[in-house]
C-alpha cells in the first residue's frame, strides 16, 4: 500500500468569490475530489498554527503544524510573549552580544526584514532590541534594513523607515546603516550572486551611497523600475562619503529574522570560515546571534532555541518501519523535510529525499524567480 500526501502550498478555500483565484479558475480535478471524496478544511492562520491571532499563515508554520500533528508555538508568538512579560530583555544570548560589544569596544549590528507582518521577522522585535540597547546604555547600534515589498505592499518601505526613525529618536540609540531589498539579502534558492551583493553591502559598504534613508528610497522609486523587494543595495554614508558602519572584526550581529529558510544563506556567508559559494574580500570575525535556530550545524548563539517536538509524523512512520520519500524543488525542499520533521535536519531512518532542479525562470531582474 502506498499513501501520497500532496501539499498544494498556497491553495486556499473561501466562500468569498471576489478576488478568489481558486474559485475563478478552471479546476475540474479539484471539483471532482470534493464531490466524490470526504474532505475537510485546515485552519492556516492565528493560534491554529502557533502564531498570534489575526496573523496570516505561512509555509513554515503550516508545514511544521502538519508534520507535528498539533499546535507548535512559533517563535513570533514566543518572542512577543517575552517582550510582554519582560523576559526578552534578560535573554542570555542578547546580553552576551551586548557584553561582547562593550568588552571589545566594537559595534552592534541589528539586521532583518524591515516590515511588520511577522512572516520572517518584524520591526516590533527590532524596536525591542533598541529598547534593550537603551537599557544597557549602548551607544553604537547600527541597523541594516532588508526591505520587504512582498508580505506588505510593494512600496511601503518609507512608512516603516519613518517609524524606525521615530523609535530611534525616542530611545536615543540606533542609526540606519544600509538598505536593500529582500531579493538580495534573503534569497533561499542558491542564487549566490544575490547573497554576494548583500554580503558586500554589509561588510564593505558597497552600494549606492546616500546620506539619508528616506532619500535613498525616494531615489530608488524615481528610477521607476524598483519596488522594495528589488531595491538595490544602498549604503548610508557619513562625513566624507564613507559608509556609516560596516560589519568589522569583533563586532556583534543580531539577526532579528526568526524564520530560518531565508536567513540561512547570508548567515552562512557571514559566519562560516569554510564558505566557498563566492569570494569574500573581507571575512570579519563576529559574535553572531540568531533569533531562532537557522541550522543546527552552524554552532551559533540562538536567542530562542526550538522546542523539541516528540512523535511527529516522520518519526512515527520511521519507528514503525514505514519508508518515506520527500520530494520538492529547492524553494520548498526545506518545508517538506526540515520543517515537516519538526526542524530536525537529518532524515529519519527509511526517509529518502529528492530535490529536482527546475529550469530557470526569468524575472525582471534577469535572475531566477523565488515564489
């Protein structure tokens, strides 16, 4: 007997017809399945998948919940609760990073997705980190903004930057040091040329120079062909046109993205001595803190370690001698393996994996597309 579980990622159900692509499409097979076979619906938002109520779902928590067969509280909700009860400000990983900066007389860099939707990261966590820096009387904190334009409107970056500048002014700590679209900073499909552009901006200050973050975005918009997602690396400059801050030896980095799949490539480049996907002109030795576990093999400081999930689907099938085959292209490979297995990297006994390589899909940036 063979059982096939097909995950149609992004396929939803709604009785609302207006703007409902699934309803408006010609779907004879799906219609037949619903007419001839039993079916039910799975909730894919809010507490049902371990995120705050009112929060939209995503691939990572969806696959994690399906594989676990129960609610697994996501880092977003765990971090939010830590901010509410104050434990966030006593987190040992954050305190170690601040202690390192003070001991070395170096800089603290805060980097992550600069929007508020909470799919990969949220500016609310950035603001909590700025508050922690204020509480610890830390003066040299620099922010590297990965602009969104995908989980939020495609040209909404200015509003988020304005709020961050207000928070900086209110707390008296922090400066924006660089901007770039998540197309570069958060690639997950091994388009290493994009990651290289992000790396060079962060470590060398290589990008379009501008003295003000809001003007930098205006300049990009005036080009007429840029949305936040694709915004090319831009460095904020100080006196004399030099970069305000780059990541240097002995600095500390806190990556506030809590979702791992789009955080991995730039993290590998910044932290792993044996990294060889592109030539690094500069490899600073940094104290690097991940918001959650990006990869268990990296050996990095983690602020919110994952909770162990016992007896997930893959483990139960393996324990009973049932063989498994997980198949997905690169974009969803981590979801049907790592996340479906409750964030366990290694396959279970009897679990095989296939990752077919798709043909390149051209985009307006002349690269391959990431769904």
